[in-house]
């Protein structure tokens, strides 16, 4: 049970990192277009 919960947290962390990376890339593109 503990192992499953840990995997869930890991998946959530991976998802958060992925979304942060996507948001950062979008911000860079917008900055390039605006600037």
C-alpha cells in the first residue's frame, strides 16, 4: 500500500514537472514573439 501511494506521488511530481516545462516553453515563445 505504501509503495502504491509513493508511485502516485511520483506520478504527480512528474506531471507537475512536465506541465512546468510546457508552461516555461510557452512563456519563452510568447516572450520571443512580443520582444
